[in-house]
């Protein structure tokens, strides 16, 4: 593994709808522009750890295949959606190291040598790092969807930043499938209320403790359950917060755009 002595940032990126960012979908143009440019100012990582919204297990699970396959975990798209590739290598040694780091913090973790890259992983990374020349370890959520537990996972991952590892949370700041395709004129304004709360929490809280408490009790935020009827697309952000705020640094919102008539955001912890 190459040596990278830079302290890496932490990224939370919206990954869009299924494979649509890779199919030239007009609704995803803003998001694609962001994903293709977001890594320009980031030092080249030694490896990427990506927490995907599309993998849930009873304990934290890490992909440990040296050559992960592709999982087309969507349906109803044109044939080219099932021919997409992302031939990045895995990093079994890093996966094992992370499992040990989590175990040392009392967080159960295991390896999965068969897990393929799902679209929460290969879709954004194909735009962010199209050469697929950086090893990737994919990480699951815990299926009980406890926000505090996911922040703790991120806190345990934080030392990886000093090893040149880029931690990426791949989800959506807003994820309500019915709202995406609704003609209700209030959808955008309702999504904006949650987006404003989330951005203020991450970028303008008085302290890390205040932000952490707000994220643990995120269901109390304006339009919280409208924005996330189920929170699996939000929780990769909680992991990012844990990893990124360990030194009390606030996040910056590095993307804000419209997707299917809703407001979505991306964030970076420097």
C-alpha cells in the first residue's frame, strides 16, 4: 500500500437513484457534476472505506474479497444498467484491521469474503474515481438502525484518516420514494426544512456534543419522517459524523441541489 501522510477528510455523498447517475438521467446532472469534481482537492487515498445504505447486517460487516464482484441491486432499468463495471480491488488486510479496531471499542464486526459492491458503492465511486485504481472496503449498516451506534462506529474509524484512508458515507440526505415521484407542490419546501436543519446541525452547532445529540434524536427534526420514512439512507451520515467530528471540526456543506423536486445535500469534514 502506498504511503499517504495527509490526514484525509470524511465525505458524505448522495448517491442518487439506482444506476441513474450513470445513465445520463437529466434529473441527476447536478449530482453527477458534484460527484465527478468532489475528489479534485482531496489527496489520493491509500484506500477507500465506503459505508453503503444498501447493506444491512446484524453486526458491522466488511467486504473482504480481494476482487469484489458487482451486485446489480435494482430492477426495471435498461440493459446497460446491468453491464456497468467497477473493477476496483478489495483490501482484505484493511478490512481485518477495521474489524479489530471496532472489536477493541466493543463493537461487533465480521468479514464477508463474498459480498459484492452494491450500487451504493459502485455508482458514486465510478464518478468519483473512474479509474477504479484505489482499493475499496465496503461496510454495512447495523440493521437495528440505531443512530448512536452508527456514530460510535464512525468514532472508531477515525484513526484511519491518518493512514491515508478516505471514509465515504453513501446515502441520501433526503430519501422518500413516494415524494420523489409526487406531484404534491409542498414536497420541495418540506424537504428544504429538513435539509436546513441537517445543515445547521452539522455546520453551525455550538459544539460537537450538541450536534451529536441532535443527530441521535434526528426524528425530532422538522419533517424528519417525511424526509426519511426509513432511516437507512441517513445513517451513513452518522458514521461520517463520528469519524469526522472527532477533533471537534464542523462539517462544510459541499453540495446542495435539486433531485426529483427535493433538496439534497453532501458534506465534508476536513
